[in-house]
């Protein structure tokens, strides 16, 4: 116990700062952790999927991703906001896909189905050995997955990362997207340097809920767009790649309908 004279009292200014920090923290908590979400989080704890939620890694309009701890490892928890119109921004094809696989009657149900969908797709990617966060479980609007990062923090998005060898990043993208297309039989559909992390020099694909199967009528068009995003990105970094060549390298040209017989 320190003696009373050793305890430094916070100045008036510090107290004010503390209150401000507390208020903005409370705002964040209110936005994400409505009553139902809090219950879901406490069940994740009871189920042993996490011990605690530590701090936000990123928060956006549709949800937030938080670092969590379980035992001696970190995990990431993605929480979709229930109180927000997440699905207004969803591409129509993704919504169709969702409606096809679930009978969703209300908005909350749609979010829960969307969370489950992200979990399922991450599982399929894990089976195909695509580098993406491993999904540990989901409950309502919460998804528990592997944390991409270390003690120092979460891995940066490819967009923000320092890339020393763009060709190596390209080759890694070819490998990961190739496994996604050929082995998982999925097209991401929203792939870009925003939805890719760079960790220990290698790419990690994230934010996969809108992925579609290669049989989907829009699969090829979506893959072409994903590829074009990356071709532009590595091109800006000084590694020029022909999008058609990139598409072929990931098995995308196989998705083209066979030429009609003469
Ligand atoms: N498993 C993870 N490990 C570490 N960081 C993660 C993980 N998943 C997501 N993040 C971080 O959270 C951010 C948002 O994640 P994600 O893209 O899945 O959600 P989102 O709802 O699309 O949010 P945004 O609209 O910001 O892209 C990512 O850019 C990344 O910084
Ligand atoms: Mg995203």
C-alpha cells in the first residue's frame, strides 16, 4: 500500500480528460453492446469461446471487430450491429443468396443468418487451406474467429501495409485466391486491399460473408472485379500484371462457359 502522500491526485484537467474518454467509451459500448448483444457475449464466455473482450480493433457502420482473449491466446470477435441498417449496403446478389438459404422473416434474423454465413464460409476456406481467420464459433450477431496479429496489435490491411516485394504479394494472392476458387469453390466478391490483411509478409483474406459459389451466375463477373482490384493495386506498387493472366492463374478462366460448337 502506498502512503497517502505518495498517491498522486489527478489534476482537474486529467479528471476532465478521463471523463471524456469514459464517455466516448460508453458511446461505443452503447452502439454495439445493446442488451441482446451483451447476452450473446456472456454466452460466448460461458461456452468457453472467449474469456473476455479486450478492445475494439476496428469499428464501422455495420459492425465492429474486437480483440478478445481465451486462455493464453488472442481471438477476434466480429459483432454486427443489430440496431443499424446493415443490409442496405449489401449487393443484391448477396441478399438473394441469403434469402435462398434461410427463411428470414425479420431484420434481426437476417443479421444472425449473415453471421452464420460468414462462419460457414470461413470454415469452408479453412478446409481448403485458404489463409483466412479460423472460425471458432458464432452466436446471434457475434462471430468468434482467429485473431490475425500478435502482442503488438492486429495485422494491418494490405492497403496500409508496407509492401517491400509486390511480386511476392501477387504470388501469394494467386495461391490463396486459387485455392479459394479451385478447392473451396468460392468467389469472394468483395476482395480488395481493404479486405486483405498482411501478416508476417503473407496475405490473409477476411470479410467473406458475401462470397458466392463458383456456380453462381455472377461468380465470374465478381471474380473478374476482385482480380482487377488487385491487379491495379500491385501495379501501383510497381508490379505490372495482366488481369487475364491473373484470372487464368487462379482458375477463373475455367468458369467461362465453353465456346458454343460450330
Ligand atoms: N480476424 C481478425 N484479426 C485481426 N483483425 C481483424 C480480423 N478481422 C477483421 N479485422 C479488422 O477489422 C476490420 C474490419 O473487419 P471486416 O472487414 O471483416 O468488417 P467490415 O464489417 O467489412 O468492416 P469494414 O466496413 O471496416 O470493412 C478489418 O479491416 C481489420 O482491420
Ligand atoms: Mg471489410
